[in-house]
C-alpha cells in the first residue's frame, strides 16, 4: 500500500514514521511550487518567506531520500521521482481545496481570491459597473479578472470560473458548464451601406452583397445558417473582411463596409443610435449561449456563486431566479 494511503493510526507505527500529518503540508507546498513555476511566485502565493519555502522543501527531499527537482537560477526541472510524487501532492492539494470550499460554503460572507476569465467581446456587459458593485457588496473578496480571447485552461491555471460563448460545450467530467444567457443573432447593416448597395429581400440576395462573417479556429469562414417561419437557408456569402471578433465586425458594419451577423445584445445600442439597421428581420441565425464553466470536482465557494448570479443579472437585466 502506498505510504500516502496508509491509515493514520497507531497500529501502523506512524508515531516513529516521518510521514506524520504535518509532513503532508510540505507536499502541498511542493505542489504550489510546481504550479507557480518559481520559488518567488510560490512563496507569494502561500504567504511564507522564500527562504522558508526552500528550506522546507529541502527538508522534505531529505526525509524522502530522493531529489524531487533540480534547481537553477532560471528554471525548476522535476526528477522522475518528483513527477510521480507530484501526483500525490496535487491530490492532497485538491483535497485541501475541497475542504476549504466546503467550509467557505457554510459561511454567510464571501471572502478570498476569485479568479475569473472572460472573452473581450461581451461588450454588452458593463464590467466596470459590475466590479464596482461586487466590490461594494462583498468587500472581503478580491477579484482577479482576465479579459482575453485566449482559451484558458481552467484547471491548470486555477481559475475559479471561465465565461465562454458557444452553441454547446463538449462533455467534460472535470468541469461543470452553467448556462447564463442565450443570445439571439440577426443580420445588421448601416443605412449608408444599404442606400449604396440595396437591401436584400431574401437570404439568397446575400450572395450579391459584401458580408462580414466570423472566422473559425482554423481561419475558415463560418457559414451563415438562416431560418424563419417559411424555411431555411445556408451559405457562405462573399466577404473581404473577416475576423474572429464580433466587436470588430460590428465596427466594420457601422462604418458601412457590409452586412454582419450579431447577437442582438451587441447590436442593440447601435440600433438605438440608428448606426445599424436589422436586415432580413424575419430571418435569424442559431442562438449562441454564454456559459459559466467551473471546476466540476469542487463545491463552489460562496464568492463564486454570488459572482455568477451578479454576472447573470448584468447580462439579462433580470435578477436570477
């Protein structure tokens, strides 16, 4: 039986063994060090001096009788033994995180660090107001917000929640996806463009227009699939300007450069200001869903739950049920 799985009782003679309960703390420090990538970053993360962290990990290696890693001024490299021991260390860290989350869940006042990643194209969400309101309501929570188009690894980078936009998300036993909001999508163009090139009457008319589609992960143009009460249409309209950013495509449409497919929430302000007009109003594209993705193996801390509810309200304009 592996050492870390032995029952902690006197019958196994652990009183004389180096693997008393306190030694598990140093394995947790080892996991933090590898995740952080350096002694300085790990020491800041766990709140102890760098020298103390180095001394405790050296003592851990002495007790284990083998090196966990090789150190240089620039990088840490795990030994083969360190790779195997890291699995146990991370298991301990996960168990501690779950215990901490359980304790936090029982508390009335959210607190601690909340790490959130969001895509930049949720322009209809007033992030400044959201964060100011959240900070005022929950003063003991520190929010670290990453606004980035990159697809972060929630578990490896240890985010508490990640916001993603997709029609669906693949099944993943380690993550939980919660639907925040369905975004209806329609076609829009500026009055200047329509005055110059005419207004399409049917979806097939789009093939004679300049359109502003999105591109996929492999730089392919995403086809438009339109549906209405009278039928369906699918095609790839001609385009000269495409990107993977709805906000960029919206700006191009406002400038009169073509017809764009946008979530209504991204177009509503432009429609109110008459800088965009809905095209083929009876036709719509498949909805896109805003998802909140969280670690699946952990009980959500209260700070995460209240942020999700506030984000949902900011997107829909309605309090969560």
